[in-house]
C-alpha cells in the first residue's frame, strides 16, 4: 500500500506518533511519503521505502499571512499523483485533515482515501475555536475513516461536535526495544542511594502547567534529595526558571532542551511528572512507563486509560500540587513500592501498547477503507 502522512514536524505527541507509525509501516513493506513544512523531528534518516516532501512557504506582499493550508493541499495533490498514493493519513484535523480533503478534490477522479487521526488539542482547543469549528466538523464528517487516540477523545469529539461518524479508538504506542537503550551521557548518573531524578518532558505550553511541575519538585526537595530534569522547550521555559529561583531550587534544575530520542533520558529518571490541565492520551507518560518510570499525573482526559492509579503511578486532580507532591515523596521513600511500580509500569506499557499490537490496527483500517 502507498500511504502519504502529513503531520506537525515538531516534538509534540501527534508528530511523534505519525512519524513512528510511518517508519513501522515501511518496515512492513508499505511505501510511505511524509509531507510537511519541515522534516519530522524523529525522521533524521530516511529508511527504505520512506520519502519526505517539503511544503514550500513563500512570502507575498499582498498576503498578510501565507495560506499554508492551500500550499499543503497543492503539495499533497502533487505527491498523490507522483507516488500514486492510495491513502493520505492526516494527523490533526486543522490544517492537515482539511488540506487532505481539498487535495482529494484536486486529484478527482483518482481513487484516494483520507484517514484522519484526532490527537486531542485539535478537538479540545484548536478545532473547537469559533474560527475553525465548522471546518473541523466538516473534516471529521467527510474523511473516509477517523481514529482517535483514546476513549475520552472519542466521547469528547461526539459531545463537542455532535458528529455521527464512526470514530475508531486506536491507542498510541511505544517500541519496547528503544526503552532498553543505554542512559544518555548528557545527564550524569547519580550515586546509588543519593539524589533522585525527577523528569518532565513537554512543549512547555500553559496546558502543561509548568508552574505545578516546579512547585511539586520544590515540595519533593523538602523531603528527598532530588534534581529535576526538564526536557523540551516552549513559552513557559522562562516561567520555570523564574519560579525555580523564587522557590530556591533552580540550582537543582537542569534544562536539556529539545531532543529527538527521549528513551535514553528516561533511563536516568526515578519519577515522571505530568500535571497537565488536559491530555487526550499522554504519550510521554507512556514512554516513561516503558522505561520503568512511575508517573505522577493529573486525573484528566485519557491519562487514566494509560496510568493505573496505585499500580503504575498516581493520579490527582488538576492543580493538586500538594497531593501530587505527597504521592511522589511516599513513592520515592519506599524503595520496595517504587520497585513494584517501576516493574508494573514497564510491564503494562509493553503488554498493552507495543507497536506490534497497535500498528496492525491501522493496517486493518487502511484495508477496510480502501476496499469500501
């Protein structure tokens, strides 16, 4: 099968999942073409049967903002014809799903199917904005097949948009072998029995509640000698520094920046923090679990579908810094319990979310879609 994938090339969950899916599909013999304005972060090399096609962005004095969606649709149509694609798999409703539908009209009467994966904020934030809501609903209803990354997101899409389209729940996934890798040398190893390593990975946007991350860490430090490793970057990175300085823990905080492989970093962690205000799945929490790292997270969205409270981590209400801190301290001070949580987290991640279980679900969906 010949599949085109369009996604954000950044380090967010939707781009990571789309890229990993494409690479796994290629290993199964499918031809995969990625289309975006930059090469996806996790596509540093092009494996066999994988190609990348860049959407050119130019500036015109007449246009206040470059119409990227139209340029993307034109590029998608071009790649469909040059690579004889069977499917465009759009990850995110706006702009990728809408652009894919426009490309389908451009190449008509060629038989092209559009598969749309909703990842979360394209429904709960971006797509639900009054400016995009009609386009988002139209995109969902006119795609040939639609998947969502959690049962929560399925229910939320139906609630917010009233769509009657069949929504297929296909969870995000991990590659267990990647989480058996050696620890990253950029993070020095702590001496056995001394400092604990707390980790947070995100795009540092308000929805990730970076203030809560630092606040929880400061409370952990009152009881346990710890350091905080912050991976990623974004608008709230200065907020983390400022609050760390104010709470007197900045000297225990390390800002790593954006990386394309998080497993070697997670290999150094004892605990992962994800106090977000919304998460439709929480891919980074799953990646932490796959590395044997228990997770303290908000009890919202799709996170409870990933984390088993009291077995692989702990969940607390959004904003409950005190509660999350107490869960973290109790776990870090109880070596036996931490060991149990670590083993169970790794076991559940590999038992339920191995790519060898999830990718075939996409393949079966492709087959049903192209045969209809």
